[in-house]
C-alpha cells in the first residue's frame, strides 16, 4: 500500500542552512498493518509523515530524492490535484498540534463538514451529519451533539486532539497517519482511542503509521516498528520482537529509558548526551557519540541498514545480537 524507498529530504533552516533531516529511508506499510515510528524529539518522525502526505511547506524544502509510492501514486511527482484527492479521502492525517492544524474561526462541526463536502460535494445534509456523528463517536466523544458547535478554543486540549482524530477518520481513509495522537489525552481515554484505531486496522483493513515517543503505546498499537535517530532509520521489524530484544544500541537505550510499573522505586535509565542537530551529525554512525559500544569503525564510517533476518533490519556495524526469534 505504501512504499517509501531510499527517501532523503533536505530542508532549509531559517538562517539558510541546508538541513539533511531524512537520510535514505526505506519503509513499507502493508494493508491492514500498523507501522509504529519511535525516536526522540527532533529525529525526523513528523517530517517523514508530512512527506508521505506532501504536507511540508514548499518553501522549506531544499531537495528530495528517492520515491514514495502510495497505492500507485508517486507522491514526489504528483500534481496538486492528485494530492488533494489523496489527502483526507485516502490518507487521513492526525496532526501533532491540533491548535495549529484547526481553524480557530470555525466550529468543530463546520470544519469536519468542510472536509466531507470538499470530497463529496453532492452529499445531502443528512448523509454528511451521519458521517460526522460517527467520526466524532469513534474519536471518543460520547455526546458529540454537545460539543460539535463549539470553537476550538472552547474545547480542552484532549478534546481538540479527539476532534483531529474525527477529522482524519470522517472519510474512512485507507491510510491513517497519526502523529502523537494521544499525548494530550488521559490514560483511560487513551486506551479507548487506541482500541478504536486498532479496530480501524483490523476490521476495516486500513493501514496506519503511528508516531509516538512512548514505546509503551507503540507496543500496544503497532505490528511493525521503525526506530529513528537523527533522520536515519536505525532499526525496523516486528514490534514485539524488537522491543523484547533490541539489536541496535539506540533501541536498547530507548527501551531502558521506558518507565515501568514495578514494585521497587527505580527510575528508568536516561540516555546521556543530546541528539545532534541535522547539520552537525557525526561523520560515522549517527549514534556513535552516545553509544556505549562505539568502536573506531563506527566513528569513521556510516553503516547501512542490513538484514538480521528476513523481517528485521538494523543499521549498526555491531548489533547486539544476530537476530533472535
Ligand atoms: N519546516 C521546517 N523547516 C526547517 N526545518 C524543519 C522544519 N520542520 C522540522 N524541521 C527540522 O527537522 C528536524 C526533524 O523535525 P521533526 O519535527 O520531524 O521531529 P520529530 O521527530 O517529529 O520530533 P518531536 O518528537 O518533537 O515531534 C528537526 O531538526 C527540525 O528542527
Ligand atoms: Mg513530531
């Protein structure tokens, strides 16, 4: 359904610097599957997701290469008309920051209705209303009629995030891209929304890209996992296997940094150092200056993504194991 091959992206910084924010990424998302994307803040998760829906402001893109194929449509060379048809109807995007993605001057109902009429101009009012109510219910509004005539500023942060989810689901897209969709939502509602999103995948055979810095949430919702670090894909494969036995030292560090509910009082282990800026990455492996296992080769050369097993790839000269089942 979605094939990203050898995709690289350079953006222009506000001071004119060229920023290599995505480097040679290849990822495939199958129908009825959820790909989780994890990685710390600034690793390029959102820019990759926005590239799939061609949503990055044109002025900020310096260069793109590789291919992004969505169900036969070549995103990097598609016309604006093709992309408009794709967005909303085939690809639904749940944005990380609802306040910037929503129109502050329109009620929740009007914003969702605008999407429906843009793609189905001949919809009757009753049809559109039925679609909108269903989407709001699926997004966790138990009494949608109470809130649908509110403006974004009249909703709580969590409600705005749910409104974004409703906007993304209303046209029943084939691919849902969810960028940190549950960060502003309390734990109980988070569970409800994750199970609704999972249902969308399993019952309706939709695909999903689910971005989160929270590996616990990713573990619950995704089949496949892609771990990003400084714009590079460092490890990818089946979520449960990777999280049980990470092969890349960065994935292992992320797993150790995961807070756990344990009896004894014990803090998770933080990763020393910081993510390098896109134009200040080390010459060798992007993680080499923070990695406990880095050797001379790691600092001198950039490794390439290599197969551990048929469905497990790792971008490391010295993976922690050779592929466990
Ligand atoms: N429009 C833009 N112009 C220039 N640089 C950008 C733009 N958008 C993002 N960047 C840069 O691209 C890099 C990746 O940013 P991105 O927003 O994808 O990170 P992220 O992994 O989604 O982080 P977070 O977890 O905080 O959401 C960062 O260095 C960021 O500063
Ligand atoms: Mg982001």
